[in-house]
């Protein structure tokens, strides 16, 4: 679980850095950027609900304001840390859940965590590309930057 914890720490750092950068540098965050940021935090909370065996309370593509995204990220980050600690000796626990299309799956906790963190990295890269296309400077959220800090 050491790698899962490290990836959680990276994901938490990268999302905080991104949110802080957007809050500090942009008066109005572009709609496509907010759409992707909302998606990142939505999916984190959806996966947490699945892990906990409860029906997700939000949609995958629900849009939120920056303050809501920040709050949702903080909530998800604390909850991920709790789940990682709770399951430290059972990373291969099977999580049974139903996806948004109503299909049932069984996936290990550790594989879900890897997916969640990889998913966020993918969409942070899309946000960086989106900002560049709009002539704005994105922040570096590369894993190696996290390790060096």
C-alpha cells in the first residue's frame, strides 16, 4: 500500500496546486477548464461512494463553481487517506459496485485507487492543454515535480 499512499499524496498535491493556480491567476476560469476540474472531483467522490458501498450522490459530469470544487477535493482527499489507512493490510479487497450505466463490477481496492489517481492525471493534462490553447500558462503538476518539492 506504500505506492497507493504515495499516489494519494501526489494526487492531493497536484489537485491543490491546480486549484490554487486557477484561483490565484485567473479572474474567471474558462468554462472548459471548470468542466474538467468538476469532473475530476466528481469522479473522486463517486469512487469513494462505491468503495463505501453507497449510491453516488452526484453525476460524473455535474459542473460546479471553484469553491465547491475546492471543498469537494478536500473532502475526497481526507476520505481517500482514511480508506487507504483502513485498508492498509487488505489492498486486494474486492469492491462490488454498479457503474453509471447500471453494469455491476468487482474490482480490487488497489486497482480502483490506481484508476482514480491516473484518471485525475489524465484530466489535469487536458486542463493544461486547454489553458495553453487559450493563451494561458498552466501549472506543472508532473509527478516528478511533486517528488522534488
